[in-house]
C-alpha cells in the first residue's frame, strides 16, 4: 500500500508545480509598467525582482515625484499600476483614472533629517532642539516644494516653528529628492529633509525622525490605472506588494505597516 505523502513532500511538490506553471506561462507573461515615488525605490529594488521570479512577468518601474505621476496620468500616460498618496489616488479616482475598488494600502513612512554618513547627528528629539538644529545648520538640501512632499511640508513646518526668515536663506532647493541627498553626500549641505526610506545610502544616513509635534507620516497606496491592459496581472502585483512577504522588506527599509 502506498504511503501518504508527507507535509514536507507535499510542499515541495506544490512548489515544483508552481515553478513549472510559471516557466510555461512566462513565454506569454504580461509586461507591466509601475509608476512609483522615489521614496519606494529602496524597497521596490528588492521586491520587484522577487515578483518577477515568482510570476514570470516583467515589470518596468518609472520613478518620479507623485505629483508628476498624477499630472502625467491625467495627460493620458499609459501604465498599469501607480503607487501614490491617498490624496493623489483620490484625485485620480475623481477623474476616472483608477479602477474602482482596486486601491490597496501598501505602507507608511515618516519624514526625517538626513546627514552625511559618519557626520555628527544633530539633536532633534523635541521641537525646541529641532528648531535649534535648523537654526544652526549652514545649508539644508530640499526637494522642490512644488513636486516633493518633504519639500512642501518643510516649508510649512518652518513657518509653523516661526523660524522661516532665518532658515529660508539656508535652503538649497533641488529638482528631486535624490538630488537633495546627493548634495549632502557631496558636502554642499549639512542636512537634507526626506522620507526615512531614502536616508541610508552609501554616503548618507538618517539623523532621526521629526519629533512628535512636528511629525509627518507619508502613506502609500497602490491602484490599477484604467488605461492599462493587464488588469489581472496588475491585481497580482498589488497583492504581492501588500503581502506579509513584502512588508518584511518594506520594514527593513524604514516603512511601517499601513
């Protein structure tokens, strides 16, 4: 009499079938275009190759500020999935650019101050010490407030902290957040303001998140674009990005659960 298959053997067998089906389907697998903000890049650089291996699909990721993605989508840019803030998703839904009931929350991340790797980390545990740190800074790198969430928030924050007149002359504005980080790496600025997920690189590191009374948390959701042609594949990608497997990678990059 044949013995029942063990649980371990069953898992191996199922995995083998999944690999076989992926390999067979990969010849005609859908290619997807994903629009994403720069803040997601550290996590997506790991997650997208994982999804490609599992699914056999090819994913092209286009990185830009969320506001730029919104404008391009409104101007009929062709893509399949977009990761944006809830407000940006809602704006696109009002224009019928996002498939109804396709939106899924992915993650959240705080804003913080970023310094050159190895540089002293300023005290910013309270609003008082944050004010002192900003007033003492020689130069502060910032993404363009018209396109950057961190840039927009920081310009509002210094007004609220009543230090705008003293801090504004120290601000160096860059077209993108990565350029602002590069300015810190190059020594052009001693601080940058950005999403924590982008802080730790070869030449930069996180000094700390903004204190409680100045805290800013960015939320990220994924939705299927109505102009896409790969709805089922797009659903699979979003399901993967919202999975517990993806969350582990996201947390390792400074994000938290949505």
